[in-house]
C-alpha cells in the first residue's frame, strides 16, 4: 500500500486555501488541489505495511501545535505552488521524524501541480491547528490522487 501520515485542516482553512489555489491557478496554470484533499504531509512512507504504520503511530505521545500560513512559493524542480509557515514548528518536525520521515522536514501544503512561475496572489490569513494526524492510503489516477484514511491518532 502507498501510505503517508498527514494532518487535515479545519473546514474554514481548507476552504480559504482552496479559494486561494483557484486564484493562483489563474496566474500559474496547472492543476489545483481539490478542497477535500488539501493536507499537510507529515511523513511519506511509500509502499509500506499498514499494520506496522498503525502500531508505530499508536505508540506516539507527542504534543500538537498550531501554525500560520505565512508564505506561498513556487518550486521549479517539481513545478508546484505551495503555502506554509516561514519556519517549521519544532513540534511538527519532531512528529514527522517520529513517524518515519528521513529527510529534513519542511512544512508545506501543495496547492498547485504542473504550474508555471508567475506572481502569486496574497495568501489568506489562516491558522492550522494540528491536534491529530491520520494514516492515509493513496491511489493515483489521471484525475488526481484519491485518499482513504486508515487511522486517526490524537496528539497530546
């Protein structure tokens, strides 16, 4: 199974980011992330065993946090537009590492794929509380990814 751990935003945050993504899409082209799939990836596991991932997640006792969406950027190397905090909160970095992420963690939320560089609209002033995380199974298709939540885990 293709798995990852993620945080989903509150409805109001997801809606504000989806509106922003549509505005950015008018400038940058590409494909906007659907509102219902907007998420913050905490650790990408790839092809992994769901039972082992669930056991590891259930054993964690780490604090949650809240971060603000403070910046929007275009990454040319993979042609995405993303938003996120200026600095990754230490709680998110620790959670990501505990969940198995091996690379240096940089909190970002992908909102456009296959985009081109262009001026980005002002970002909405929204906060994203991280009080729980989920284990997600991902299936890719021509219409974009579809996700199935396999487990929910509360943070301290």
